[in-house]
C-alpha cells in the first residue's frame, strides 16, 4: 500500500464524514465500515505489531462504549458515536486525550457558530437549499460530526500511524 494512500485515507474519510453530516445530518454506516476496515488494511500494510494493534482496538472499543452511552442518553447521534470510535481506532491511546480535547473545543465553537447562524434570517438564495434550511431550523441538532472530523484531522499528523509512515 502506497505511503501516500496510507497518509490520505484517514483525512479523506474525515472529510467525507464532515461533509455528509453538514448536508444530511447523518454519518453513513458505510463510513464507519470504511474507517474500521481501512485501519486494519493500513495496520496490515505497515506490519503493525500485534500489541500495538491491540492497543488501537482497545482505544476504539473504549470510545465506542462511552459514546454508545451518550447515544443511549440521547446526547449524541449514533453516527457521531461510531465516528468517534473509528477515529479513536486510528489515533490509538497516545492521542486519545488530544482528540477528546480538540473535539470538545471544535464542538463548542461549532455549536456557537450554528446558534449564531440560526439567530439571523436566511438570505433569499438559501431557500432553494434544503440542507441549509434544515441546518438553520432551531429544532435541528448540531452536526457534531464536523467537530469530530476536524479534531481527528488536527490530531492525525501527530499520531503513531502518521509518524510510522512519514518517518517523523
């Protein structure tokens, strides 16, 4: 597997997650599948030791348990839970705290921006854009997948997988 493909697969999946959540307020299950299967392909291509692989799986599993609880409580969407867990799988224990902190900060900023956006009337051109109408509606949730993806992108260049491939 080409080093470029390895380095770009995760960012491409994060961009897909963010854009999907923005325009449809959903993160497709196929994205979660691609995150997990992509990680295992990359781990295999890199010859990741079994102990490291296990630690990445443990990090993703822990985040899945936590975010599933948040989903069950109605605080986040199911796609957000799976996206956070899949991202944790890629980042591993080493960057899990960094990811959580970045997601919290980006999520707070995103929420404030969307609340500001909802406080102003939509321009006339936006009426023909259904996704923008949904995003503007005060009863619609926050597409937190954008913050989760942005946090993943911010942390990824300092992750063990990135360092292993890029030689830094």
